[in-house]
C-alpha cells in the first residue's frame, strides 16, 4: 500500500485501470489488488502478481519502457 506513483528510475506510473500506453495483463483483476480494484489502485506502485517476489512496480507512462520497479520502503511491523 502507499501512494508512491513514480518508479525508482523516475518514470511516472500508468493507471492500473488504463491500457495506455501499455496493456495491463488480463490476470491482474480487481481481486489481485490490496486496494480492492484496479481503479482504486490508481497509478500507485503495487504488486498484483503473487509469483513476483521482488517488491512493488508499475507500468510506466513511457511508451518505450513497459514497467519499472519502485523504491518503496517497507513498513515496520
């Protein structure tokens, strides 16, 4: 969770509910987001894929760079 919407490389994140400039994988359905939906996830860094264990990421608004990792610190327990 959180509101980071820029990748570690400084690219603006694409909205998860948008397919422009990149098509969001069909497997990323509303129930794969902790926010409850793709719309609620806005353009925040998330990890909707349980097999991806390297942190949060997002699709970028750069048409030549599909996705990038985000630099988001982990919360303390």
